[in-house]
C-alpha cells in the first residue's frame, strides 16, 4: 500500500514494514515490543518527551 501527496509517495506499507517521509503520532509511538515514546509534563510543568519501558 502506498500513500501519495501531490504525486509524491509519502508512506509505503508492505510485508517488509512501513516507510514514511514524516511520521506523526498524536498520542504515542510504540517501537518494537518494549518501548513507547510519548509527551508528558514533568513536576515543574515543563513539556517533555519520554521513552518508557512497556514490556514484561
């Protein structure tokens, strides 16, 4: 499957995986079986992005 924008291929998904020119996850992004990236606010109210362990 391919997704095009103005005749430019911006995303391809096939039996080898997914390739994208830009990838935007609005909630979180899971990579592999054990890591999740997401935005959060720390105790001081500062915006941060963290990688969190989600495995067993």
